[in-house]
C-alpha cells in the first residue's frame, strides 16, 4: 500500500521526504498542504499517509533526513580530526550558511513554538542531536581535547544554540568577516581545553624541595 508501480516502499518514502523538505523550506509549515507534498513527490495522498501519520511527523522526519547538521557531515568526512578543530571548522561554515537545510530548520522550530503536534516530535529530534553531540564531547574529554570538568550536556546545548542560531541569522541579515569570526571561534574553542594547572602555593616548592 502506498507504493508507486515499480518503486519500492523505501523509495516512495524517500521521494516524499525529499519533496517535503523542499516544500516546507519554501512555504513553511502553515503554508504547506499535504496534497502539495504528495503532488511534488508524484504520489497520492493515500500513499503519503501510508508512510506518515501526520504533516507534523512528515516535517520532522524530513528535517531528520535532509536537515543533517554540518557537524555530522564533517565528522563523517574527517573522523580523525580533533573535536576542537571540528568545532572551529564548522563554526566558520555556519557564518556563511544560507541553504535549504537552514530554512527547513527554521520552519520546524517556528512550527514547534505554535503547534504541540510539531513540538512533540521536535523534542525527540533535538534530543537525538543533543545526545549525539554530548557523546562526541565525552570522546573529546577522554582524549584530552576538552576540559573534563565541563558538562557534556551543556557543551552540546551550546553547539545546538550556535547551529540553530546560524539558521536564523543568515549572512543577508548580518555578516561578519571570515577572519574576525575565525579569530573569535579559535579563542572560544581554546577556552574549552583542559585547564592549566594553577601556580603552586607560596612556600610549597621550598617545602617540597626540603622533603627527604
């Protein structure tokens, strides 16, 4: 049920997700009709509902599939790059981010603020992203790149705010030079590294040297 002749169910689902990502990004959640997505995918309304329970579920699944974060993409391409270098690299790209993925993220976030049916699956989606990021931070802490005293969950939250904020404040609204932005990012990321040992207390060195 819900298949196009000669096309598998998985292929039909992918058609729907790709069409949904394009239509939601262009028209927004409220301005999008399910029939319009089905038509863009070349399937019937019945075929759409055979794969997705609601327009809200379709929006978040489209975001999950076609709104992949830059960090995950670069991490997949550069798995051996230190996490701190990854953060700087991704942060530099965020400053010039202006693409359909960003628009899709914005539409999903706005819809989640207005519609509880969207908010529920969006909480799951954001939670998945946060858990992935927190896991990445724990790996960086274990490798000595990030201060183990910092909360992985707080670090993940910071990354989410930066990524999703970049989808809202696009270069056409406010731009900053790449050199200035890179310098700031480098300073911020350096501050995440392990804390340097503090100076010895007065007299400690002398006392240590006098020990037998």
